[in-house]
C-alpha cells in the first residue's frame, strides 16, 4: 500500500513492503531511492535527467531485501528526490516557496545550500528554469511528504504496541569517502539523540566484525527522518545507515554489481543486531 497522488491514477509516491502488521520491531525507511520523475518536473528542468538522478541514493531500495524477507516493514520512496526530499523538514522549504512567499522563519542552512525540502541546486548548477510555485510546493508536501512520514509513524506505533520497542533504520547510500582507509558504513544517531546510548557503537562494531570499515556520525549524523521519529525514551530508536555505493554498484555508479548480495546480508545483520540490542529487558552498554 503506497501513498498515491490525489487523482488516484498515478503510480504510488511510496510503497509499503513486508507484512501487513509489525511481525518484528523493525521498520526500514528508504527516502532517496525514488525514480519517479513526473513530466512537470522534467519539463521545468534546466539540466539533463541524468543530472537530476545524481540526487538519488541509486538502488538503495535494493539493499533492504533480506531484512524485509526476515519480517521487517519497509516504507520506500518512489518519488524522485528532485521532486521532494523526504529526509528534510518542512522548515527546510525555501522561503520563496512558502505561502505567502518569504513568510515564516529565515531559511535553514539546508535551504540556503539548495538541498532543502525541494532541491534547487546540485553543486553550482541550478536545477530548474522557474521552479514550483508556493501552491505546487504545498501540494508536494501534502501528497508525498506528509503521507510518507505518517506511514512510518504508524508502522513504528504498531511495532511499539506489539513488541514493547521499535527500531527505525533509515537506509541511504553515499559516494566513496576520501582517505586511505575510509569508512564504508556510517551509522548516525544525531549524536546520541535518536537512539539508546551505545546502539550506534554496537552497530558500528557489528559492521567491523563483518569486515567493513565503519564510522559513527561522521560525516553523516542523520537528518529529518531519524530526528522526527526517534524517541528513545519512549522505546522508539532511530538510526541512519549510509552505505558506500561503490560496494554494490559498478564503477559507473549506476548499475548493480555482484557486491549487492553481501551488502543486503550486512543490512539484515545490522537490523537483527539493532532489534536484539533494544529489547526492553536489555541495557545497552557503551562499546
């Protein structure tokens, strides 16, 4: 079941995968792998579609297959990130797109960078000829952003009710990091705000035990999804996982490589470790 455009005729903006109820405490979100590019978006683009696709976490939706097969519920974006960024807050909307324009608080750092709720720039390249109107931006929020996060919240509430705790894994991919031995996996918990103390360290340790270099909160600490949904005091723990996309894509960073299956297995292993570590009867010790 996905969130659909209001006319009911278009493809879903996101899909809900897995069982119809919380068979496990785990919910997975994939906000940046969507590949639906509406005609309206492409008609207004100032760059070729291939450059819009650079915003994607390409094929990150494929990384979660093993975890879903083990019973996880997944909320997977199908809308392109260029249409609306589901890992951004409504506060990250460019003030020019508010109604009335310029109302509300000043622009956030993400909005100023051009990578706000509705992206407008990649590097120094402007993406749009005119960009959406405030009314069009509001429709995207109402039709895509709000239902997507409502679906995550419902799935987490169901997991919490059935199991006494819930875990959100927000799954992303990242370009290869620089350095002689860069992290291939980055675990983010907003510097301890969105998950139980020690959970990020435990998952990083699990990734290292599986043979991957791993870092915590650097350079990615997580963003809106885990900040919005992580409530560790309530028993809802939210972690962002960034995967070096060269682990599962060919050199062109577009096509799948044989590395996909090991990464799928790693995500499932991390998911199981997160479930076990956050059971209410256990106390997570700092690693």
